[in-house]
C-alpha cells in the first residue's frame, strides 16, 4: 500500500500558488476579517441562461455569473459559506461570495461566486 507524502503535496501547492498569486481578504458574516495569498482560477458558469435587464441596450439579455476556485494552503483559516472575499490578481480587483469550502490535508479549495 502506497503512503501519501503530504509534505510533497503541500510544497507543490505552495509552488502552484507562487507562480500566479492572488491576495484575498475574507470578510466573515460575524464581522471578522483576515487576509491570505492563494491562486484564483475561473471555474464553470453558475447561472448562465437567466434573463436580465440590459443596462446598455433597451431590452433584456442573457446573463450569467462565473464560478471561481481559490486554492489556499491547507493550514489557512477556513471561511464559511456566505462570507465575502475580495481578491486582487494581476492588478484586477474582484468580489465573490463563498459557495463551498473543500479542505484536504495539503490544500484548501474555496469555490466562489461572482457578486459584481
């Protein structure tokens, strides 16, 4: 039976984050705030196909929101579903809500939904 080398997986996660880092500030619903550095990547579409009012055209249009995944070190503080996250990656600021958190012994994946 193979032994899982969590130390190696943690080092590879740290290298993965360092190659394209994003700063993230979490704002919990109970008022707490903390910052961290992770790696942000787009995921699937969450609500594509809804009709919404166009702000630039007279009428309606299809709208959707993009899910993102934020990969964090395994030992970072774990956010709660519904917490707000503000990120800055390559000079671009974005705001998200936490949809779900998937912790593991070597990384934490936080699934985010665009808020704006």
